[in-house]
C-alpha cells in the first residue's frame, strides 16, 4: 500500500492490511487524512476527497476556507 500511496504523492498510515475491501488510513501530500479501501484507491481511481473538491473550487476564498475546514 505504501508504494501505491507514494506513487500518488502520499502515504498509507495503516500498519495492517486486512484485505481490499477493509478501509485503511491515507494521507495526501497536502496533509489531508481520510479512510478508503485499497480497492477504491487501486481500481476506483480515487485518491484524496478533500483535494478533489479543492481542485474543482475556483473561488480563492472558498479554496482557503475548505482547505482549512476540510483538514482533519
């Protein structure tokens, strides 16, 4: 899982792998932490949900607010 996370600029925070459907803790390069199954990361093409919203937000003040409020 570490290699997959590293390839996306982040890391896997979970110490134990229990299967593709069991959620693990992930951290992106912006410091957002979330839970997702390895299956959704590997096969679903998903990564950080906070960054996905930030990248779509065009208004600078909303980007700052979401980045601040959206971080765990």
